[in-house]
């Protein structure tokens, strides 16, 4: 099995805020990330797929096609947007990095299956250079 990754970048704003909690509870749990005026990140997204190289091309997946899928279905939807207000697939959920990678998985998995026999292996999303989430598609 060969693992191949593509990295993309986007900028987005959000706030962490549970509407069922008081202002005090949100500030206690989320700190400055609950700022009423939002805050932003320069996100780095790494999508890894796995598979066997195609004997005719030597590719697990065509990285140009993978990049196009990621940009069209994810990056273009979130770049320079407010994740809480502007992104339909994030409506009704906390705009945490954890919830974001799960949403990205649900979007990308079927798209990747349409362009290649390779399978989505993981999504890693860096919120900052020191804080990131990695998701392998398991839930529960």
C-alpha cells in the first residue's frame, strides 16, 4: 500500500461558542476563541489517500485531479469565509477543527472514489503550526 498526500491552504474565521451556554460558561470553556467578534486562522489541510500504483501511470492517484477535488469541494467553500455563518455544511454545529475535518471527510470521500480506485486514508488539518487534528474516518 502506498500513501500519497496533497497539501492545500485556506484562511477562515470562526468562533467557538455553544448557544446553549451562558456567556460566562462559553468564556470559561473556550477562552478568547469565544470572542464575539470572531478570530481567524491560516489553515493547512493535508489529504492522504492510499492504494496501489496504477501499472500504466505509476500513480496511486493523479495529484492534479486530487488537488482540483480538494480545492473545488472544500477550499473554495471555506477560504476567506466565516465558518459559523458562511459555510452551509457547518451550519448547526460548533465550528471546531474536529468538526471541520469530519465534514471535510464526508465531502471528499465520495469525490475521491469517483476519480480513482485509491481510498481516502486521513485528513490532517493544522489550525496553527502547533495545533492540528487528524481524522481517519472512524466515528463513534
